[in-house]
C-alpha cells in the first residue's frame, strides 16, 4: 500500500481527528507528524468521547499501531496522563501498540514558563499561543540544545540533562523577562526521571518503523495537527504555530520520500473558524456567528479542545481552500460539520477578495498581515436548508440546497469532496 496524509485546510480545528478515525479502519500504522499537545483532536465513537493531544486519533482501531513521529514535541506529563485515561477506557496503549520516535523532542516545564513569559511581554501584540511550551521547545530544537525522547533510554542521565535544561531556562527567564525561580531543576529532574522509566519501552526508530511498513505494503496514515494557515512558513505569520503543518511536513516529520504518497486529504469545515488573533476576512460578528459557534454544551461546539477558548466563526472561504489545495497538493477534500449549517435560510461563500477595485482569486500569503487585512471578501450567496441532515448517509438523500452547496465548493476549489460528516459520531459520515 502507501502513505495517506491528512492535513487541515484552514486555521486548524477542522475536525481532522474525525477523518483520521474514519480512515484508520484500513490503516496499519497511524502516525502524528508535527506539533505537540497544543493540538486537540476529538474522536466520538463506540460510546466514548476522546480528547486527544498527542496519541494518534486512530488508536481506537485495534489493528492500527500508533506512532508519535520525530517532528512532534512531547510533553511527557500530558502524554502519560492521556495514556492513563485511555487505559482506564480499555484502550490498549502498551509498547506493542503505541510507539514514540526516539528523535521526537521533549518539552520541559520551563518551556511552558518561557512561553507564558513571552506572551505576557508581548502585551497587546500577543500571538495567542496555548502556552504549552511548543514554540520554546521548537526554538531549542533549532538551536540544537534540546532533549530528545531517545535520551530517556537512560533515565538517571536524562534527569541530569533535564535539570541542566531547566537551569538554563531559568537564567533566560530572569535575564530576559525578570522572572526568577520559576521552575525547580531538582523537582523537574525527579519527575522526568520517572517519566523516562515509564516511556522508555515505547521508544523506537520511527523512520525505520515507517519505512519497513511501507516496504511491506502496509498503509501508513499520517496525521497532521493544526492547519495550513498556521504553518510556520506558509501561514498567516506571525500568528502561526512553530512546525510544518502541510503535507510536506509529513515527509520530514516521519522520514519517508514523496514517491510513497498515494493520497493527500485536506480537511475543511463547511464554514471557517479561527482561534486567537490575526485577520479573518469572513468572520461573522453577529447572531449567525454565534449560532455557528454554539454554546459549548457539547464537543461539537466551537470551543478549543485544548484551551476551551471560543472560536471565531465565519462564512466558508474558498480562497483559502484553493490555497490549501495548491500548497498541499491535495487530491481530495473531506468536508466536516455540514450539519451545523442546517436551519440557515441562506449561506455565503467567499469566492474572491477585492480592494480598491482590484479583485484576486488567490490568497495573498506573501504580503503580511497588514496587507491581508485590507482585502475584503467577495461573496456568492446560495440557498440554505432547514432539514435536519444528521441521519443522512447517502449524498443523494441530502436536501437539494445542501447538495448544491457541496457541488459549488468542488467546482470552485477544483477537488472532489469524498466524505462529508453530518454529526460528531463516527458513523455520521457520507462517503462518496
């Protein structure tokens, strides 16, 4: 078989876990390739609602092995808590089923302190990070001073390195931000020594594991975190994450070549959402935006899985989806949350941007946030539908207006929509 890559086609929070869980039925290996526990992946299946941050979303399928790849930064505190919760639910996360690349990097408690201090120092210019230490950990990775998961193979020596790392971070906190004595090196070392003893049996050569699976004709499902417009290189900089979230990031984060890729699936909501600061051309600051967001009473509502922050909501932006299709080399789209649009008499989709009489159909990614903020969306208005579609399983059984909405997206983006979710449960999926 080959590698299938699943990526977010908007600003993250598209429902990738929903799609990964569906595709994992036929996968042998499900591998996270970027990000850390700033990602929140929700899976609703088998009577369970799993809110995952590091363990791959395909873990509910007993035939699939899960892998955290080299491109991920791992907070052992979060990971072990998540593993314990899965064990309590009867999910097998033993070393045979769940593995960690020895080349993945480690987040220290002092990385979290640095993240928070940096955000506070930015004041009104704060990026809106999750304060999970992701950025500082990737910065240390690039500076070649960070610890890797493979260092846990010797827990006592690993603990010594943890203490040294925390001391270095504490000096940086005091010198740069005037914060002193934030994290105890001794406490962190003792805590991380125990983590190492627990996680060492899960360590593997991740690139070898992926390579051997592909050589054996197995299917490797590559799970991305965040979305295109949060990509460090191609997103709405500086309001981005610190890793490569696009399809190419799967190759570098897991260690295999492009000839192995058979499908690249872009996941998009039937509307657009964003968390944190930065321009959002189609944002709705009215009752429709509130309706799309929901109240937070169920996991399908638009509140961050990781932070609980309310998401900003707006009309579907097809300019962004075209950009996602080009940057990622998408073969297809998976459309999520079509059911949320039920009850709206009319809908709008952004088909272009304009300013000062100039109209463009591409996303102006290279010209910075100030330029992006100057462009206004050009909308096409279409009919909505009032029917409840959560029980629909065949495309032809959708209301005509819903079918037309899907067809419009396909035509504008130039990609087939191969699956459509109409509810949070695993089986609430229309496959075309």
